[in-house]
């Protein structure tokens, strides 16, 4: 009987421990899949690349998901003289970067990723370098959702596994 009780207690403890890890994983998945309310823009994974001393421009990246159709109109920050949403495009074999004067469209429910080599936030006329481990604060202004403050980690870009 003692063995049966010990086995039952051990099984219950194992189940409890196994269950401890699941809610965090499921909540992360649920957060990704959760619908964003209409009129709201969700900002995720905001980061900026560190700049070498003397650099006057820097890039920031993030993912935006709008609950209803919206448009990122502008970026403002005290870190730089100006900030703009830029697109990267290839024309005649030459990569170019241009300010999105009409803003960045955000279709309802579709994550829009601003990433290296693609659309991104460009900080120009940096007052100080972006230092690895720091935080860059800026405000995104949307056509419908209005202004949203963002605090982006300053860090190196993620390493991409080339074997995938």
C-alpha cells in the first residue's frame, strides 16, 4: 500500500511539473494568435542595431499588427534629428532605400515586419550612438490608432542559421 501511495504521489508530482511548462508555451502561442482589437496596433519584437561611434544613422525593427486597417504615418524620437519609415527595394540590380512618404499600410490582422534588408525605421542625425544593451525610445504615429510609445532593445541582429 505504501508503494502504491508513493507511486501515486510521484506520478502526481511529475504531472504537476510537466504542466508547469505548458502554460508559458501556450500563452506565447496564444499571444501570437490572439486577435488585436479594432483601432489598436500591437507592437512586438522592437529592437535597434547598435551603431559604431561617429555613426549618424541607425536602424530599428519591429512587427506591427493592426486590429483594423491602419497606416504607420510617422516616427519621432529625441534620439535623432529625424526618424522615418523606409523601404528597401532592388532596381536594376541596385539596392536603394526610400522614405515612405504616404506611410506604411497595415492590413487588419496581418503582421507587418520591419526588418533588416526590408522596411525599417531609420534614425538620422543621431545625437549619441545606439549602444548595445541600451534602450531606444520612439513614438510611432498611426492614422487611426494614434501615437504609441515604443521602447526598443538595442542589440545585435539575431544570428540566422544558413542551413535551414
